[in-house]
C-alpha cells in the first residue's frame, strides 16, 4: 500500500514530539496535511514529500554530489508509488544513488532525524513549477562501503568527516552522527 497523508502526518507528529522547538518552522506542512491532498505525489505542487538518508559509517557520513542541485547532499529523493513506508523509501534512494547493499544498512531510529520544509525552484525540463518539498530524513548505520553510483542523478559520492559534512550540508548532520544505533 502506498504512503498516505496519514502516514506522513503521523511521522511529522512523532518528530515534533521530539523536536517541539521546530513547530513554528513546520506549521505550514502540518496545516496542509490536515487538509489532505496526496502529498506523496511529486505532482502535488502545494507540497510533496521527499526522503533523505543520512548513512553513518564510523565517524563519517555518506554524501553525494547531486546533479540537479550541483551541491553535496545526503542521498535522497522523491517517493515512488511502490514505496510502502518512508523508511523503506529512504533505503531505496540510498541503494539507487550509492549502490549500498540494503542488507547492510541499519536504521538508527524509527523517528526521522530531520524534517525540513522549503521552496524548490521551477524545473521546466521536468514540467515542474516553483513548489515546496517536505524532506523527511532518517539516520542509518553501516560498516559497508558504497557500490556503483547512479550517474543519472549523482556525479559522485564520498564519506565525509562530521565537520566537513556539517559545513557542506548543515546542522542536521549532527543528529545522525551524535548517537546512532549499533550495527546488527
């Protein structure tokens, strides 16, 4: 069964219980979700959900060189109609973009480590006007290395020390590396 607005809303609520200081930043997604509207569909331009995967190996985080944005980011992307959970969608994106064996990826917490709401510029080549993403990111741990990258979406991938990753991507990185679960 596809990811529903109720699934997204429940995830956002659980996140806000752990991070109540972010309630004002996420008030618009909360409002939109209360109205309904298939926010798992990338064709919903009021807002749609994307997922991210912060993969920790030791004291480093995997980042990709994202082609669409031209900057280093955590692996991630849009939901697919076949995705059944947000966590599974995050693992799918990680596997697609970085070739990481999903059997070697372990969830650090069932609650996202970050949720960000923001404007995305139009992409005429994809027939997308200016719109909004609600990006939901999960932390995972591994002792595996990456495999073949998805060259249609990323130009490279590498493991970054915490300080470098925070400088490039922002403070959400610290939540992924501060206390991840054990492997296995």
